[in-house]
């Protein structure tokens, strides 16, 4: 099988002879790979000129639905991916993380895109900033998609997940991608891209694939492009210093494997649930994917007095691991990705043994169930122990990217912190404890060295997703050795492919450009009550100012009785006057917003279907008996739903008293039918 | 005057001979500068070991108040700074931007720190993420201060502002700084640092100063340090590629001057307010600070047909500019920072003249009022015009960092976009138009190439803070040529000096670590009603579950009458049932939250002083007549005020029906006295 690249909308076989790739279990040839002859500059232009504009014409919600369709399509083909995944040495469980975990990332981004982004082209970040005393000059941060291509350079260990966790945020942002999988397992990524392309769900130019080297690709990048790299620190640092990336300030994110640590608390001795959870987690991180995870636990930090107990318990659990062909019954750990990888891990273990003792497993003598022990890429779990970890650099610097972990004792909490920091920046760390003080000390002490930190205990152990699992809603990436980058983290990861721009201008104009009305000196009057307009007829900035209504003492008392809220500031003149913020009895805040609704609501059935919430309510001026209120009620933002005949409308609501002082301000959230003619309510009855 | 460095808490004079610095107006020697003999590694350690821990012991609010005290102190000394600033060639107006603008940044960060950050050590970013079906495993992003030093490398044009706009966010984050001002104007920065040190407001180690070169400083940095650079692209790119910065993933932000453009809309011909605003702004940007602003307008893009009119109007306005000694009456523009700078600008203007015509001013013949025309660094405003800007690269690439601007005609909006983009990334752009469509086309078209964009028109022109003014609440920095960095932007700029960490664990534990309670399966019961506890006595996670109350149809009708809200879903059974979300008449959402208050409020005077707002209210399940509600009310977050005997308490409020379905969820915001014993209300009466 000669792997192809997907270039400018065509599958292209390379001109030259390919590099052979071998099966991890039996050593047989699987595929050949080469990118010789590809015009990389043309790929960049195709992405920029064809893919980018097509994606940017879609709204965030349309792109989110595209991701969902893609995920559903890939799920239908999952068994094909599982079959091919065996060649990478993966067990079914390993492949599940890669294949279904990767597809799950698309589902997650589809959901987040629709829930947390507007159905529009501009993403609004934060609240508007008033920039002048008069309020006539305002600022609003927005994000716009970068207009170049995203180059994704992926690692060999998760050919599907690694590709999809980058594609989700990229496509949702509205940016086309050029994916370059690591050669060793590129056959699986290539197959998945074939299924993606066949589905016809993505617009032309949105996705291209390079099987083989990237040639002069990076020479064609500028400030509108982004490079997202996952892999070894050495390769990553080389790319980061590429003269074009530096000179053109090409956005560059790097995620490198790191020497992640997991800390057992002094309270978590044998017999505690935390002890058992710790042993289970260390073994899981050593054996899942044969330990070929950039997030795996490489350093197990345990209180010195617990070292023998932890060593024994780990040994007993590791004894049950069965290495071999994942297709065979009882096999719990497969093979590394290649013989070359086995050789590298062996060398690193030798380096580690200069300061550590091998306490479980042997790289030279181990059993393999099935597969080809000579030609397959097998290695057993290897547990080391370094008794004086503060005196040796290797244990904090040398990473054996396989089923390898080193036990490190610590003498007190400060030493645990110091040891964890010696990793000089990690993707993830974890702490197993049921002690709040120890947990907080560890989080504050090692937090700045980490991108993600778990505190595991009996309360969450059963539900924990695990030390080694990056999740789409949380950031993935860490400082220093881990590369200093950041991916995913929900919408944070989408913004990586967008430019933040601070817009300044009049509130009206900035509101119209950003798609969210900003209160300013000039409301747009509208003779038609906004409750009589469908979502498609409403325009942001349109609204009404209601009549005025007085609030009397007798009404405040009736409200107190009906609600049951007899707080003294509403009921007792003398006590209220003693309150530092009030001069006497005041109306309930809840009464103010209720009476405001009484003023702005148009009661008859119509396109407005329901009030589903309220946001950012603030009471600015107390309302005293005899004061009156009126309401400025303005359409602030519209979010039509792509597949429904209704959507969300956010209204700006400002309540003023008879002296035009602002009494309360808030956003009212409603569901509104698309059209006022389409009398949704009546017709469905 | 030999400038000193402030090293490890001591003022240190350099060992070697210094480089002389000259007065910009009369060429006389002002100071000598050298950093020879400084132990830069010891500076880094002093910052890390003395400054960092002292700052991190303070809360965000304490650090914010420290910034305010610093700003007030510096204001008292402002006239001294103004006097010294004249040597830089600045007019009083120029110095105001630098000195009072800089001090204003400290005030702004002090205010933002207290309003938008907790009075705690952990900054919470975004909402918690539920990570398991059972809800027992949760994620929360937090930010923690980096534990290294922030190295600030500043430009010569704004020695005060450039220093303070970086110091504000850095100190607020809790990170110590080492400031290295550009040599040419370091005497002003040094004077300001002397006043800062004398005030004794900052803890030891929080601030150090290097007057002169940085020697091997960067060799000592690691992933907990940050470098923030402002200056020329050439110097910046050199630093960015420094092997230690690359290898250790040292956080690096760069802000370089760029070829910013300002676009006049086709609608904004002579006679429109936008035309006049444009002419005024271009001239202001050319002459303020002698055009030595990284945000200045370098390229004025105007519709080709308006080119003559704009040229004439600019010429007439420029005719009124008086160059000379700022101390003399009538002088409106001072000198550049140095003769070397004058020489460089002259050379750049010559380069530009290869494709442009000089249409106003002459670098060789111009009048100077006062000062020393030969030894001072004078140059008049120079306006060029390039008739075919799409055919020439120089005009988009060569920056004359002085009172220089080039007029570029465009033929249609797409061409305006293309020309603006040719700058390959700018700090700021502006559009002068009263046309919504043109404004939106420009913002979407050039937005991704900019960090900040203004749309100026008659509505906001008078209140506009101007094209060239970075503001503390908005981001400053742009893609590509502008360096790809980002500073300020309110709290965004603070987070640059902190590490984002995704915490995972049980909701209870993560809530206690982060300082904000997260709803989970295990509420902490408390026999004392929380309204009876002062801020200092309350603990997050403590709360109550109220009794249950039924809501009947009669009460819904009374609520409708009292509030005036007779929306059909509450009043008309048939119409309500036709609504797609309801099965019949439902209680008002406003009634639900009012009745909930009736259940959780403890009415007698006590430490709870007022309800000042509500956040994130969502209605989850409709409440039908006959249903009942009960409320889980839990202390979520406490924000004591540093200088008051009260503070904010945020409560988590969840309303359930008789089937334990969630009816509504929201945060209640209250002001609470510090102590229940300190009966604030009663005592003050």
C-alpha cells in the first residue's frame, strides 16, 4: 500500500520510492510513504484561497453542525479504523481512546460551538469597555478567523485523536487545515482522511493531507497562518526557530512530551482508597498505549516511608499484565509503534539505570503471547526506583517513551514540590490525597509548572477520567519542557486560530459590526412592540421605552406577603434607615424586575415563546416607596438556531426612576420564533 | 550624571566608562549610561527568591491597592518628570501621554484588579466543567502567578508609560520585574524608579532596574520567567531566537512598530465631519511625539478621487505646525529623541522617495524656533504620496520612525483592504466613515491583520481617544510585523504573567482550592442560617436547604396583578398549552425567584446588608400551579474588601420542585459585613 497525500482536492501518489512502514505486532510491511513531488506552496495557496473563504462564509453554528455530521460519519466507519489500528500495536482499549476519543472531540466542539458561540461570523470576547465620560466612545474585543492555513504536525501515538482534536477547533474557527501525520502510523490517519473526503461534508480546500515530509511548506507561511505541533521537544524546537516562522510571527503552538509526575499524599497509606487508586493509576499510565503517551506518569512521587508498600503493590499489579497480540484473549498490553521505538526506549532505560534501580520487569527477558517476539515491537512494563532523586538529573530529564515509570521518594511536602518542579514544566500532574491542606499546598506549589492538575480521592476516584486523558473542555499543554503551548480547553482552543481585535467606535456602530448591541446615547425607537416581531424581523438596537409606573408602600407590602420575603430593609423603616446603603424602606429588587416585566411584556401569544433566563443583573440605585420606574427594552443579540424554527434573543433591559437614575440593568434571555407570521404556538396546538 | 542600576535592593553605579546621552533640544550632554559589572544572574535570583514570594503572599486586591498607592505617589512628583522629559525632545502634551498616561495605567489596573479579580491568590477562569455523568468529577481553569521574573525591555519613545503599562499587570499578577529602559531616554525611567523605590510601597525584590545593556541576563531564564519586549522588529526577532528563550520555552511577548494605516471612506468627502476628523487625526499622529509612536499612522489610505482634497487639507494643517524648543510659546512639535534618530529617519525617507513624492515639508530646509538647530534633533513633518501603492513594496515595508506619513490612493474597497494588509500585520488601523456597510467590510477585511481597529465618525469623533492611543482596557499588540504579541487588554494582560492550569477533582475539593464553591453531590449542611454569619465567619460550601412551598394558581394570578406581567403563558390555559415548551399555565420566572427569596431570606437585621445583583439565572423546568419549590442556598465565594468592614458574598441558589427536578439556578450577589458581631447597620444608625 502506497500512502497518498490529499493535495488541492486530489489524491496524489508520490513520485519517488517510499519509506516502508512495518506492522508493530508481526513486523510485516504495512505501507510505503513519501511526499516527493508535492508543490507545498500550491497547497498553502489552495487552503488560503479556496478553503478559507468557503469556511468563513459559514457561521460558527453552521461549522459546528458540520463537525457533528463529520463525527457521525466517522463513527459509521469505526470498525475499519479499529482493524487498521492493530498494526500500530494498539489494544482495542488503546484504539478506543484514539478513534472514538478523537471522534468524541468533534462532538464536543460541535456542542460547544453551538452553546458558547454566536450563530454569526464574529466572536465577542468580554464586555464592552466605555472609553469616554460621555459614553459615546466604546471598545469591544472580538475574534475573527485567521485568513491563512493551519498546519497540523501530529505525533505517531494517536493518529486519529491527534488529528481530530486539532481539526475540531480549527474548522470551528473557520480556518482550513493541512495535516501532516507522523509517518510511522500515517496509514491510519490517511484512511480516516479518505473517509472524511468521501463524505463530502467539508467544503473544498478545508482539509489537505501530507503523507511524508513537509518539504518547504513552512517557507510559505505568514502571520495569518498557524502551526500546531505535537511531538518530541527536539523536533518542535527546530520548527519553532524556523526563520520564516520567527520573521513572520507565524502563530506557533507546541505540545511536547514531558516528565509528568504523580504524587501520593502522606495521608494515603495502604488501606486507604487513595492508595489503591494511586497504584491502579500508575499501572494504567504505564501500560495504556504501552506508555506511549505524552501525558503518562513518568515519575511516581511517594512519601519515603510508603515506598516499600507502593513498590510491592505496583509489582503485584504489574505481574498481571499480559503483553502480546491484542487480538488474543487475555492480552492487556500490545506493542510499541515500531522496533526503532523499542530500541530508543531501551537506551533511555539504560540511561535511567545509572541513577535508578530496575525493580520490576526486564527489557531482555519477558513473555509475549502471540505476535512475533523477534519482529514485533514488544517491551514489558519496566518500573525503576531512584532513592536519591534530588541528587540525580537524569530521572527528571530522560524520558523513556514507553511502559516505563520511576518511583521517587520524598521526605516532606516541600520536597515533593521541588521534585515535581525538576521536570521543568509538565503537561499534567496529579495528587492522590484526602487532605485539603496537602492538596492546596501541592496545587499552589506545582501549579505554575503544569497545564493540568488532578486531585484524586475517594470522592471522585470512580468517576475520574484519569491522569493521562486530555479532555476537549480542558486545556492540553504545559509550560517549559512540555512546549509552552496550549490546545483545546473548549473555546480557548478555537481562539488560537483567530485574531483578537479591540474595536473602538460609537456604541451603535460597534454593536452592529459585532452583532451585539451596546448601550449608548442613541437608542433606535421602534413603533412596533418587539414582542410582535419574529427573530428574522427583529434588528439589534430596536426597542421600546415603556410608560412609567409608581411603586407604593402598600405594593411593597403585598409583594412581601406574596413572595414571603420580609427582609427588614423592605419592612422596617427604622432598621432600613440604619443600613449603610439605604435611607429608609426600599422595594425588593425582585419586585423591581417583576414590575419591569409588567411594563415591557406584551401579553398576547406571538413569536416570543419563553423567558429562559436573566444575566448580569445589577441594582444601581435603591427604589423608595413613591418612586416610579420605566424600562428601556432593546433587542441586544439574536442567535437563530440552524435546525429549528426558533432561536435565542437577548434583550437589554434598563430600569430608570423618575429622576432618570439607573435603578437596575440586566439582560433578559428569551426564545423567539423565527417569524411573527409563523405562529408557532397556535399552529402546533 | 551617571545613571545607576537598581540591583538586589541597592543603587549601583557601573564600573566602566559610560556611553554619553545628549539633550534632544540643544545637544548638551545629559547623562552617561553603563551596566558594566552587574551580576545579572544574581538579579534574577533576587527577583525569584525575594520579590516573588513577597508579592505572592499578597492577594490580588492588596496588590491592586499597592498600585494605587504607587500611582498617587508618582503623581506628586510629576513636575520633576516633566522637567526631565524636555530633554527627550517632548512637548508638554507629549510628556503628558508618557507621564500621566503611564500613571493612569496604574490607576486603571488598580481598579480592574479590585473589580474583576478576587481578593485571593487564585484567579478563576471560566465556569466549572462537569467531567462525569454523576457530577462527582469536575474541571476548573485557574491562573496562578509565574514564579520567576518578568524582564521588561522598553523602547526609548515612552520611558514612563512604556515602563508602567508593563509594571501594572506584572505586579498585579504577583510577579517581580526587572526593567531595562532603552538607553537614549533611560534618565527619565531611572528618575521614576528612584521615586518608586523611595516610596517604600513595593516589597523588596519586586522591582529592579538595569541602565545599560542586559549582558547575560537572558541566559538565566526558564519557563517561569517572561520577557516582554517593545522596540524594533530587528532587535525583537534577535531576542525571540535567543537559544535559552527557545529551549526553555520562556514566555516571550513582542510589540514592534508597524506600518499602521488609516482609511478614509468613500463617503467621507470634503464637508463631512469624517473628512475633517481624518485630516486632524493624520496630522496629530504625524506630530505627536514627533511621530515616534509605534502606533502612528504611516499610511493614509484615501479614495483616489479624494486624494487632492486630502493632500490640500493636510498641507494647510501642517503649515501651522511650529517646530522648536517646547519651552517656547507657540511651539507645537519638539525634537526627535536623538541626532542618530534624525539621521535614520532621513535615510528611510530617502528610501520612500524612490516610489513616492514628497508633497509637504523638506528634511533639509525648515524653521526651528529656539533650541539648537544644528545640535538638537529636529525634523519637520514630512508628507509623501505614492500614486501606485500596489506596485511598490517600500511604502508598505519601510518605516520612517518620525513625523512622516505617506498618502496612498485606493480605487475601491477591496483595494483598500489589500493595501492595509500589505503592512503584513499592524498594531492598529482606523477607518473614517459614516457608512455601516463600508465600516463592516473594512473591519472584517482587515481585522485579522490588526490588534486594534477604530471606526471614527461624527458620533464618536469628539470623544475618541485617538488612533495612536493604546488604552489599558484594550489589547495593545498586533500580528506579524507588529510582533505577534499582546499586552494590556485589562485582565488579559495580567494573565500573561500567570500560568493557566486546568484543575480536576471532586467539586468540593476543587471549589475549596480555587475559592469558589462548585455545585456537587455533597453539600455541607450548616445548622446556623448563613444570613446570621459575617463575611469572616462564612465558609464557602456552607448553606441551607429551605422548607418547601406550594405555588397555586391563585398566587400566580395575584403575582400577575401585582407585577402587571400578564403574559399569556401564565394567564391563559389554552394558549399556554399551545406553546411548544409548556403543557399549560406556568408560574412566572420572576415569581419563582421572588418566592425563592421568601424561602432563603432570614429577615432580621444582621450582617447581610443588601442584594446588589443576580447572575446566570436559568429556568430549567416549568413550574405548574400546584407544584412546590424548595431552595438549596450555599455560600459560593467571598470577596472581602481591603479597606472596608464589608465585602461581597456570592451565593449559589438552586430551586427544585417536589420531584427534585431543577427549576432554576442562579447566583445571588450580596454585600455582607465582615463580622456578625459588628452589627454594622445598627451601630451606624
